[in-house]
């Protein structure tokens, strides 16, 4: 793949991420806004890297479409970025991958291998967080483009049991890189801004790479010849990574506490006034009018729902007579309240006769405290 085509591929990845963010912006929201930092680590494995040439060309195991295989290795990276509050995040990332050279495929020659491959680079990423309605889980997608260096550290190849020829290559070669990212973020309860992450990354390094080295060949009589200078050229490199990480977003505020329960309604206090009557009378005394005036004045200073006027008698007289007398006493008090400014429709009148005695007595007893009307303001 040429550098121009690789640049185009990276642009397509980044454009796709931006388009996803624009399409989902109305439906999804990011859990934070502002600066953040992120560190990740995990396993990395490389696809087999094809050998494009070994110059000058010599008979050997590198030719014939051979491919370099690396053992599973590790990857570590760190990034810093900014979340825009609409799901979109932009970040800069530094990364490092390492694995051992453990196999050369595509050649029948028995060989033994050694050395390490390292890949490290700088990427600019665009990420988008998806709010799926679960406060404990936020999936995210992303992609990035940048530059990566491919480092060969004493890549060696010998014949079976250490026989010649002996190849050894080292060096560093760089190229354009692009990556795709899919992950899950798990906010840590009670720690605003802190999240654990799990993700998959696919990193491609384009443009090939070449490394300087030497080869020592068997000569006449088994005497080694060389070493001769060689150059190893490789095709594009493709990496797969599974990582766990931790992310911290600065300035994230804790969610507001749940609203306090509504206070229980408090029953309005009641006020009670007692008006007493002479025996077998329903007329108001001077003292009775004073008490009724106090009750009327109090009703203008509080918010009431109703005013109850309840009449009572003592046990002298018949129950039927006493019932009527209690009603007449209540009506006399209600009329006085109206004269003192209380609306008539706010007053309810009841007569209870000789029931509900304030002072319990036997029948036929003239008890002054039982000859009463009670004004209750509720």
C-alpha cells in the first residue's frame, strides 16, 4: 500500500468516527465534559508480517513469500484528551508494543529464531461515548491516525541446531499508522470522574519497513564466509490488542442527591373557647359576649377551614328538652359570631343535649360547667 493510499484509509476511519458522533449526538450523551487522562495495558499479537525482499538476494529461508511470526506480547499506552459533553472526545496517545520473534513461515528450511519486535508511536484519536441508559456502562467507539516506529532488536535466524547460514538484523523504521477502537467504560461508584475500561484495538502500520543486518554463509569445508551486509524489507504490520485501563476525568461533579421526601402535612392547630349559660337559659351573658368576641377576633388572624359551634346542657330536664335547648344555645352563639364579623357560611352548628358532659353527673343534676357552648376554630 502506498503512503498516499494509507493516508486516505486513515482519513476514512477518522471521518467515520466523526460521522457517527454527528448522527448519534441527539440520542446519546457523554458522561463527562472537560480534560481527562487515560492509561491502558494488556496483550498484543501481530499478524504474520510478509518479507518483501532481502538484498542482496541470496539463497536462504527469507525468500519465497516467507512471513515473520511474533509470539503474543504486551502493549501499554497513555493518552490525554478533552470531552465536549455531546459524546465526542479528542485525545493524543502514546503507545508501545513488544513481542518476541518466534517463527518464520513459508519456507521448508528448518530454522531457529531469536530477537524482539517493538512498535511505538503517537496517535491522534477521535472517540465517541454512547449513553445506552445504564449509568454503570458506557460503550465507546473510536479511531485514530498518527506515526509509528517499527524496531527490530537483534532479529536472528539460523539453520537447524544453530547451523549456518546465520542472519541478524537490527534497526528502526517508521511509517503512517491508523487504528480502530471499540471499548466499554465502567464508572466507579462514589468516585466522580473515575472509570475502568476494557477495549479492543486494531493498529495498522503502513509503508513497509527495512532493517540493516548481516548474513554468515557456510563456505568450503564448512568454513564460514562473511559476515556479508544484508537489508531486510518487510510489508505492512497489523496488531491486535486487548487492554484494560483506567480513566480519570477532571472536574466531574457528583450527581445531585435525590430530592428530600416531601414533609408530612401538619395538621393546623385548633383553638377552643367555652361559653357558659345560666340554668335553662339560651341568652348570652356579658362574659359570654366577651368570649365570643375573642373567638371572632382570633379567627381573623389565622387561616381556618371551619368554625364549629357545639351546644350542651346539664342533666336536669328531659333528654328531648335538653336536645332543643343545646341547639338554641349554639344558634345564639353563632348569631353573635356573625355580628362580630365571622361569615355565616364558615360556621357549623350542632346540639348534643345532655351527652358529652364536661363534668360527669347523675341524672337531674344542675351542673353549671355542663351548660355550655364550645367554639372550635379548625
